C-alpha cells in the first residue's frame, strides 16, 4: 500500500519551476501536480497541457483556497512571495517558495512569524544551488582545519548579464519586484553562510551605470531602480574580512566564485561554467583541483527534501525560513549602508 498522495499546486510555473521543480516532483511516488496558475490564462493553460496538470485557476488565491491542494509551490518573482506564503500557511498548506525569500526584511520576518504559528506545516525556501554539489567536502576541509584561522574571503559575482542596455529591463533591476535583492548578492551570500561565521558589519556602495532601459511591460523606456554594480566590505564574527565584487555590467569578468583564505591554506570554489574546488596548503607551490569521490558528492534534492519533510521523514536543511531571514537581514544591511554611506552593524 502506497503512502498518502500529496497534492501540489503551483503558483507561477516559470523557468526554474519547469526545469527543476516539476520534473523533481513528478519523479517522487505518491506526489501529484494537481493544479497550476500563471500570470495569464494562456500561460496557465499551456503549462497545464504540457505537464498534464489537471486543474487550472484564474487567480492564485483560488489555488490557495482549494481544499484539494496540500502544498503550494511558489515560483513567482519576490514581490508576491510574502503574500502568497502567508495566505497559504494560514489556509493550512505546506509552502515551498522560490528564492529570494522576500523583497525585504520586514516581509521575511512576517513570513517567519506566520510559519512559526503553524509548526505542523513545512515552510521551505528554494536554496542557492551553488555549493550544494561539494558542500560536504568544503565543510569537511574547514572542520579539519585545512584553512587554519580564516583571514579573508573574496566573493565574486561579476559578468555581463546586464551589459547590453538595449535589451528589455530585467526584473532583477526593478526594486518594486526584487526589493533589496541586488544582483547575485543574495544567492552567493547564502552559499557563503554555509561555510563561515555570521556577518557582524557591512559597508557597501553601489552604482547604476545604465539608468534607463527598454521597459519589459510597456512601450518606451523604464528607470532602473536597483544597482547594476555593487561592492561590499564586511567583517565576520571572529575577525575575518570579506570583499564582495558584484556586477552585471562588465565584460570578461570573473564569473561566480568564492575564495576562502586562511593562515594555513586556501580554498577556491568556482561555480561557473561548472562547479570545481581548488585548494592549496602551506608548503605546496600551487593550487590543485580536488577530485571528490562520487559517493561523497551531494546535489539538488529540493523537491524530495520538501516531500520528505512533509511526511516526517527528514527536516529541511536547504533552506528553512529562519535561515532565509538571516540572509534577508544581510541584504537589508547592505541596502541601508548604500543609502546612508556608512557601515551598518548586524544583527539589525
């Protein structure tokens, strides 16, 4: 006899939902993709036909209120995460929401509070995929004192994603949609936070090099309201210093990487074009790439973790709401530092 079927409703079947979540859930026994709603009826019907989802809705509230839905997967932009999450939890539904958690710290804290009022429900955020593959290996190296005392960290997320200002404005450059989530700051900071102590101070500056771009929704142009270039200097508990170089407007940039520099050794993690780890220890003359045994490699298992948590078989590791609030607090501190042109201490 099989397990009780978990019926999932999808709000916003965008690129990541179609690439990861839908096939991820379809691969799990006794899980049904029962309903879907997108921003337009045409888009909703197209997704339902393609993936064999039986029920469609004209508005996301109808899906959330449907008593036949057990869990809600939110694939919308950040501007709707708080509202849909809170309503779904209050309606007794488990929630898996796309990252970033919310637009700002206020919304994130509200989501956490609502989730804490329903401890019987699973509330999970889609994690940063960076570092999941070799997370266990990196934690093992750090715990075995490969680095010695952590001294400096470099976080690089710099490329030409927004270099071409003749293209329609991306939603990541729209503060109304994205809030304080600037460039790849959130996704890289979340990854880094798995490996290092908490941040205790930030000092940030930002620029908008291309202030006007073609509107994504209307005729004519739109004003860019989030930076296309961001630099952060921060201090970790324990004294290590961190530099973030984040940009979407440079050619031939370094891509996405995190470097950990300690008193005894160095760990460099490259995320693009493919994930690799390079290490070097005192007494050695150069960095070398680590070849991690296949049985020790982790990876993406967001959908199975969500279902396993609902069934009481495991707990959420990547990423619970309390962790999400912590990275949203970092984003809030960076935004305040940019606005005030002064350091901001954490926690807020």
